[in-house]
């Protein structure tokens, strides 16, 4: 199935001679640093391979911010467009994925600023007694609402910086060092934000009766 | 049993995330009720989220995704660039004359295409539908000679 | 320490995914036709052979490949197909007629030379297409030639 819809154009705006300037190797076989290098030299094919590799990391993070596939589709597209424009500035000693997720996080933050969506901090909700909770069955066991869904809703209610820390750790699986690069903060701040997010979620699980014990 | 000298929850979090292997924390969590509960909360949360359906762009959606992306990248490139490539005059008249060949249809085993509607928003342009000897149907845009678009 | 029995129910697969929609496979071959006096007629080797029969009657001396695409397009939704930095093809299958042909809206959008001006509908059509047969849309200018889109539904 041929899906080439595009005449490659290099960074100087000239059309690339596909046969002359094209990547000699199948981009699928290349490691990220080599792909990035090729993309920086103007190979759109190499850039598309990077898109293929990381589209779910970007899309997933966008989706968890906006909660809707179509919005996440558009937002993730904007991320890759920004990445394409900024590719020349990417330093190849850094991890491409981390750089891309930083763009994603920043784009998602901007999205919310523009949309002026009100995110109710979970601690606010807890104080008012409006913390989210699932409907429990008569024996108190979580029946009506799946636990993971409840946790996701609680995560969505966290403040933006705490939510991002949690998502980068639990959904994207980043190390603390990588999280610090994405969030552009120190590792100490990473740990602090992650801990805060987890404490809030623990309080929620206690309120739900899913765990016993007392929050500290 | 809740032990004394509990590590901070941040420390337990680091241990849980594999950021700081610590045999002391291992032992403590195994034996301290409170810290064990906290670690269990972390474990439950992670396990519950792992059960959630994946949010992804499937391979079958990639052609459309990449297509949208290419269009988006090129639209960005258009801004600020002087578009000086396309001439919308001259050959239109020649093309219109050369292509004005109408053929009566022959017997066909398969129902042919139909053009239900065709128009253009370009001032002065016309459209025509042509069916060739070999059954190829073409909808053609005839541009005005002095298209000032 | 006990943890209350956790009876979470695994969500049905695909819950977070889009609802499946009927699609039809569209092949688009975008070509530039040029009257350059070349003899014999030249067809770019990159143009799929299945499109040659649709191009030859148009009467150009040379045909050059611009783009190809072969993608599923869902019913009831517009799909945008990038052709060049000036033209886009937007297609939307809307249904099937009694003969099994696919009713499809297809338009070629053309970017304006003026920055920030909205694009124009260079060619706006409503078609009833027979699967397996080709149909051309053409006539807009491209870089010294004419744009031809060879469409095939499968």
C-alpha cells in the first residue's frame, strides 16, 4: 500500500531529489540518533519514522490531558509540527523521546491556558467533601466503577504540575531524570510533585474505602 | 506492626519506582504496617492503570495521521512565503479545446461512474465532464484565460 | 493490614478507541500533465501502470508523478489528502446507491496566493463511483502543467 502523499522538501525550502537525497537505508532499521540526524539533514522519511515510533507516547499524553480522541489527534499533530520546525535545534546528545515529550507537555499546558479549562485541584475537592468516588455495591466492594477509571478521574482532577508528574511516571514510564528534563525542573521537584500526586490519590482511595488505614 | 524510624513516603516512592535500590527499605516495608499500606497503594494504583485500555493511534490509522501531518507542516511553510509558482492562464484554453471530446457510451458490463454535480468557485471557470473511448470519465476544470485569483 | 477486596472489572477492549466506521479504500494518483512536445508520449515510471489507461486519452505529451495515496476513507466524514503545497483533495463518501456505486463528495481546494486568505474550491464535485473503475479530476494549474487526479475506489 503506497501512502506517499508528499514531495519531500528540505529545510531550505527546495524540493529534494528523492533519488539523490533520499535516505539510502530503510529508516525502520535505524536507531533514533541516526534517524534524527537524517531528519535534521532534510529527510522527511526519517522524520516520519520518528513519528511512527513516538506517536503513541505523544498521543497518549495529549489524550490524558484533553480526554477526547479528536482533540488529542489535533494536539498531537501540533506537537509533531512543532518538533519538525524545531528539529534543527535538537541536540543529539539528548534523548529524542524526552525532547518530544517536553514539547508535548508544553503544548498541552498552552492548550489549557487558551481554553481556560478549570481544573479543580483534588485537595480543594477533598476539603469541600466533593472528592470523586465510585458507587460501591452494598458490601462496599468496588463494583459499579472500575478502579483504574476512578484513579484516572482523580488524576485528571490534580493540579496541572502534579498531574503531569504522575502521568510521566505512571503512563510514560520515564525515569526521574527524564521527568526533570521534560518538566524543566530539578529532580527534587520531580520527587516532590510525584509524591504530592500520590498522596492525593491515596486519600481518594481511603475515602473510597478501597484501602484501609490512615493517611499520613 | 507499625515500626519506628519509618522512611519518608518520598523515599518509599523512590524505592517503589526503582530509583533507589535499598535493602533497608525492602525490609522495613515488609514489616511495617503503615509503610506497607502505602507501598500497597502505589502497587494497586499502578496495577489498576495497567488494566486500562491503551490509548493509541493504530497502524491502520497511520496513513491518515501522516497525511494530516504532512498537510499541517506544509501549511505552516506557506506563511510568509511568496507563492510564485503557478500560472493560471494560457494553457487553460488549449486544454479545454483539446479535451472537448465526447464519446457515446458503448456497452459496458459494469455500471459507469456518474457525475452528479460539478462546479468551481473560481470566477469565470467552467467545468465539463468527458467520457473517453476507453470508458475513462474525467471531470475537468477550465480556467478563464486571465484568472486573477 | 488488609486491603479491601478489589473487584475491578476490566473494561471491554476498545472502549477508549473510536467506534468502528465503514470505510472504502481510495487510491489517488496525482499527476502533472505537460504539453512539451515530447515524442513518444512519456509517462513517469513512478505512475502506477493501472493509471496509464486513464491518463493517455487526456492528450498530454508527458505525465509526471506528484503523489500517490491508497488510504481507507470513512463514510460520513471528510478526509483531507494533501496533494501539493497549493492543492488538497477533500473527499467524503456519503452512501451507496441502488447499483452499489459509492456516492462521494470530492473537491480540490486551492490555497490563495494571499497570506491568510481562505482557500478556494477549485473543483467541487459529487460523484457516484463504481468500485474498481478510475475517474479523473483535473484542470488546475501546477508548475508548468495541469493537475490530474486519478481516483479509484476499491
